[in-house]
């Protein structure tokens, strides 16, 4: 069975009962698993991680809007995290047995249905958007809910679905499809923050580096070392080993060694497998050769 | 749920109906999946690959003996592959959520029950054996069925379970626990067979190399290159990357490059993950961080 991940972000991170009622509405949908949900009071925002096939996930997102729109009013909302809507952003992520194209189609169908049922304007983003100016989430969210009415009235900001003006309390929602993110950090055996910052600048997209790398240099105060802290936004096109080796090579220029690296949170198995294939110079390797996959398949 | 693999080898590879009746007897056991079975007529031998938890696998092996012992008579058996019994060898292999110790216990329980019910002498091997002279399958099987009566009468060859003489038609069975095998080959960018043979000798256990590597040098006629052909018998203790890097280093001594490597058949996911961890210098990585594992867990 295909597995798609969906990570809706909602603009409520404080009222326990409200959050719980929204999560419960999603849980009630057959075929959808709630892998995780976490709330941040200072961001006033919650993130749900769902998994399932396309049809149940679409239903789960509709149920989530049904539960969230009546109870989250952005006119009363404040928090540190930028946001545009009550349901702020909904990415669909291909995990197993499913293409990016299928996730794009799912994002568009879900967006159209959300706009129709709830009268909330929807902007498509990342892979689901054909508009280069409306691919990046930060670009779409600039000005936030408070600036949304003016933004929507300006040229180039007619939404992909729904009315050409904000929903009074629920704002607008950004729905799309993207690859899984990998939060990946490399620690350097030095306390020189300038070195971490220079390496981050050398490898990140925004300053001329790899297409799918976001990076910054930070100090780890408790350990007395510095870190290149990264988000890898497409591990197929910019693989982990390529990033690791580039950081290591850049560090050598400053006479600095790599101490270790760390993956924060989850990583798709394929990102590790491609790293092993690279090191071992494996030819013609197929994920069906993985013993556990073979055993799992035989269950069906 | 824990997953154990079991790979019984039976001394029948020609009579389709006999093989099918034995495989069917195993299939009828609830909780056991037959992942694969293959027969070789010149070896006159079949290999089944089963997966399941301990109790169903024990039942499957008892059912396999019940079906095989009455219909396979080693007095009438010939084939290229060495063999000692109608059911020749039964390894239990820990795959997921199960320890080697649990597989050792399963091998011993199954061996004792096989001896009791079918009056077949059982030798334990590999991790299940405490006797250094009776760990290696080839050592136990030396002399084959035809030499078994004399062997069993000699000092040090009282079986672990069952009668001190061969079963008249079914001989004896070797039962044990071992790690998964990885069939791993590295192709060299040269046609010099002597180089492949020297590298194989340098890395294999039998001539002073790594403890868990069997290796030989062979020529790939159709491609005009040579290969170091290996079995890795414990990827936890002698990891793939260590073997790859040792072969690469040895090849450099002869001015030869590694062309590519290949995994033949199945590989445990953990063998690939440890390779990625090594290359990326990953600290504190945990298999629970793999997205697919997290999704699968949430199903239970």
C-alpha cells in the first residue's frame, strides 16, 4: 500500500481542548494514522504528522478544516511563528510506493475541495505550484494574516482556489507537495563560529551552494564547538553524502576536522541506503533486496 | 512482532511431488510465511526460506520433519552437495526484535523435540553449539551420510540430542543459530586473476583476514574483469564498509581500482544503515529515526 505523509500546521498551540478536538477529528478518519502531534505555546502553533493513502488523507484534511475553522480566529491570534491561516500549511510528502506527481494531484484536489466547502482561499506551493513566485512558503506567507487582504488585492496574488479575499477568521491556507525534509547537523572540532558560518554560506542554495540545502553556522555553547545546522529539502537530488563530503572538504581549508554529524528527528530509509550505495560503489542495487522489505511484502 | 528467519535445507531436489508436499506441510502452519523455496536437481537439494516468530517456526520445522522423514531415504540419495540427513540443516537467524540468544534457545528446543519425536540424532552448530569442534557446518558434515555411522561411533561425536547412531533412512540433522549471510562481491578494473586471489587471501578469515569473511578470487569471463567474491557471515562484527575499504586498499597496492560492488540476493537493512552511519560519522543514530519504521510501528 502506498504511504503518503501529511504534516498540517494549525495556528493553535495553547488551548489544550481545542487542539485535542482537532486531533480527534483526524483520528476518527479510517485509514489515517496520527504518527505524532506537538504544540508550541510561544509559537501558538501545532504540527500534526499523519500517514496514509491519498483518499483517507484528503478526508482527514477536510475533517481537520471542519474542526479547526469554527474555533480558530486569526483576528485573536498571536505567536512567534509567521502564519497566514487557521490551518496554515498542509504539505503532502511521498514516502513509499507513490510518486511526487500523485502528491501534487492530491494537494490540488484537496485544495479545491477545501476552498469549495469552507470558503477559504488556497495557495498551492512547492511542487504543486506552477508559479515560480509562489513556490516558496516564506514568499507566500510574507506579510502574514494581518497583511493578507492587501496582498490578495495586489497583482499576481489571486489564489489557486477559492475567493479572492481572505476568510474573515481563517485567513488563507497554503497546500502543496514536497520531498521529506531531513534536519541534518555537522559538528566541527573547533570553537570558531566564523568557520561554521563560512562553510554554511559555501554549501547553501541561497548563497550559491547546493540547490536543496539550507544552512547556518551556530555555536553549541555547552560543548564548546560549532555546528553547520542544515535542512536538506530533497535528499534524492542533493544527497546526504554529497553534503557531508562538501562540508568536510570546506572544513579542511580551515584546518578543521569534522567531529560527528547528527540527524534530528526522522530520516527516510532511502536517504541512508543511497549513502551506503555511494560508499560501497554498489551497482544495480534494488530496495527489494532488503531482507525486511521482502519479509513485509510477503505478509500481503 | 519479532521476526526470525529459518532456512531449512532438505535432501530432495528432483521429485516435484515430494518437494511440494513438504512445502505444503510448512505452509499450513499458522504464523509462518514461506518467503521462497528453490530446488536444484544436480545438488538434489531444496532450500526453503521461512519467517515468523519462535513458536510457529518450531511447529513448522516439526511439520517439515513429519512430511520429509517418511519420503526421503538417504540410502537411495545421490547429489553433488554434501549432506548428512533427509532434513540436512536448519539455521535460525535473528532479523528484527529478537536476540541471537533467543534463536539459540529456539534451535535447542527444536533440536530436542525433533530427536524425541522422530528419533533422528541432532547436532547443534554455529552459535547454538558450545563445542568448538562442532560449530562449523562443514566440520560436522565431513564424511557425509555414508560415513555417519562410523563417525558417530568415534570419540567426541555423541549427538546433542537423540540416539547415538544414525536414523536408518534420515541420517542426522544439524540445527543451529547464525547471523544473516550477505553475499557480497567487489569487481576490480583489471583482468588479473592473481590480484583478485591475493586480495581474497588477504581479507578472509581462513588465511588470516577478517573473522567473518569468506572470500575467493574469480574471473568474470563475459566482462573481462576479476572479482573478489565473498560471504560476510556477521555484518555486525565485520561490517561491509570495513571489508570494502580493505579490498580497495589492497587493490591500490597493485595499482588496481575498484570498479563496483554488488550484493547478491538479500541484505539486512541494518548492514546498509551502519555503512551510512560510518560514512556520515553519525553520532547517536537510532533505527527508530527511520521514517518508515515509525510509520510501521504506528500500525500496531
